[in-house]
């Protein structure tokens, strides 16, 4: 029997190490995917800048040509040829490199169809520059010879030059220069959206796998602790070896979590919850296990019942945390839908009162339930049951001994719809406004002990909000420090005749 349990612990330990290794691999994949996404984005920014430069250069050529014809200031003529030669790569551009605009775009390796649009735009702009050069030469009194070189001197013809630069044909040709650029930017935008969706989908996929592995680590850790508890009751001398293995597994889990903390703030908080809130109850299990071992060795059984009761409470705390983690992870899946049906909320509330009755009795807390309207809630009964249980557990946790919790179910009309209003009011310690504002935020959850030292993370309330919104409802909180708290759940419903 001892050998079988040792083997089982060895298997669990190996599985946890494999899962943690898998989480590390997934983290690397996420970082590589993010890196690829940034590189892809940089390439799009570069090609967008190049396309914009092509547009600006074409606009500048027109402005310089028109400015020269209007003023015959040679500075505009120099600017014109300077812009033209920069674009063709004959002289260095602003970045100090003497490379044509199209060659710089070609190095970015964009799709052939998109590159063809920019190539077409520059070709048409170059054709248009022939007209612009003819106009500027006409303003200088120069005209082409038989070889099309402007060597023939004649009369300055500003009217002809203006006709060339302001004619309908010039405007039409100018539009033909800009249209391919507009089409290219439209294609680039679509490609950018598609690329962002692809990388976001990939990162979400990897994150889901990583979250699943983390949950499995928690489940196998919990299973190990439960087996350890049973073994302590039967044969306490095996406790030391099992605890060493659990400490090693916990140490590895902590190291891996610290490495994964660099991914993002939301995930940081999630792994912090696992590391802290599993360690707390498990630490209690280990401490009481050692005390039990000493008591048994000393044959002193006076406090065995108290110790086993505390072991049971710690196990319940671990189980409650893992249940909330599993349900929260499931709620993050966008494909999860609420299986809505019409049901009476009263039996669901009574069932959860029964589930929490032992906890309430330990603190002598009175729970009352009132129903002033006969109604049916339209929602997923399993999800709403979990919501009620979390709110009720939270109320018991933060209500001192001899306190009261009242649950009231009423109906109301809001915006032409009939709504069920279900309120949970306690006489507990309450909260200040800053605490209320952080209740439903994943980046602000933290471990908070109840009035009798009960464990909690705040994840249950976040899960409540997710499930209520999934069922087209909402949740509100009204609380004052030292004056109690009221959680109110609003859900779609209908009256019963």
C-alpha cells in the first residue's frame, strides 16, 4: 500500500513537472508570436510611409511646378528637380540613402499586386512630370528640339504653361496618379486588419492552452493534497516523505510562475492567485498534518477532532478556489453560451442556502428568504446557481458572528421589460468606495480574509459578473464601511399568473 501511494505521488509530481514545462514552452510561443506581430507591423508602417512619400512627392512636384510658373523664382525649379532626383535615387533622400523609392519598397517584400499599384502610380507621376517640365520650360522660353531636348529658345509663354498645369486633362492625369495609391492604402489596411486578427487569435489560442495547463497543475496539486490527508489518518509515518515531494512541486510551480509573470498584467494576477491561495490552505494542511503526527506518536488523541475539522475546512477552501478558477476559465471562452430556460429562482436559492448552512451555523448567522412576487427567471440555472452561491458565501465570510443575511426576490418593470431583482443584504463589515470600485476588476483582485480568517481571492465575484452579463443581466453593490453590504442581481424574467 505504501509503495502504491509513493508511486502515485511520483506520477502526480511528474505530470505537474510536464505541465509546468508545457506552460514554459507556451510562454515562449506567445513571445515569439508577439515578436512576429511587431515585425509584421513595422513592415506595414514602412511601406505605408513609402506610399505616403510617393503621394507627397507627386503633390510637391505639382506645387513646385506651379510655383515656378507663377513666380519664375529659380528656387522652385531647383526644388522640383531635387524632389524628382531623390525619388529616382539619383541623390540621397532624408535618411541619407541614395535609393529609389520603388527599390526601397521592393526590399520590404510586399505582395506583388500591391507593389504593382505603387509602381503604376510612380510611372504615371513620371509621365506627368514630362508635362510639368514642359510647362516650366515654356515659362523660361525654352522649347523641345527634334530630340525632345529643351534647346530651342523662344518667347516666354505663361498662358501655355498655365494651360498645361491647370487643364482638365492634367487634373485627370493627376487623379490617375493618386488612385493607385488610394487603392494600395485600402489593401494595406485590409491586410493589416487581417494580420492583427491572425496574431490575436494565435495568442488567444496559446493563452487558453496555458490557462488549461495551469488549471491542471492546480487539480493535480489538489489531488495530491487530498491523498496526503487520507494517508495521514491511516499511517502518519509516511507524512514527511510526501510533504517533501509536495514542497518540491510547489517550489517548481513558484519558479515557473515568476517567469511567466512577465507576459501581461492580467495573467500576472492570475498566477499570483494560484501561487498564494493554494499555498495558504495547503500550508495549513501541512501544519496540522505535522501536529497530528506528533499527537499520534504521543498517543494523545484529545485534539484529533479539532485538527481534522480544520483539515476539512482548508480542503473546502482549496476546492472552492479551484471551482471558481475552472468556471472563470470556462467563462473566458467566447464560444460559451448561456443555456437559458425559465425557472423559479426560489428553489435554486434555497439549495444554495442549504449548501452554505454549515458555514452559517458555525458563525451563528441567520439567513432569511423573502419572495414578494411570483416570477420565473429567464437564464441559465446552473450559472445563476453558481452566482447565488458565491454571493452568499461572500456574505457569510464577511459577516461577524450572530449577524444576519436577508435575501429578497421581487419583480420590476424597466424599459418596457420585466426584471427580477434579487438582493443579498448582510450586516457585515462593509467596504469603502475604493474597495467597491475594485471588486469586479481582474487586475485588482487580492486575498482578503473573512471575519473568522476565511480565505478568499475576489475571483468569485468576477465570475459572478461574467455569468450575469452572459445571461443579459447586471449586478450592483451598495456598501458602507462597518454598515453591511447589499449585492443586487438583475435578470430577465416573467410573471406567473
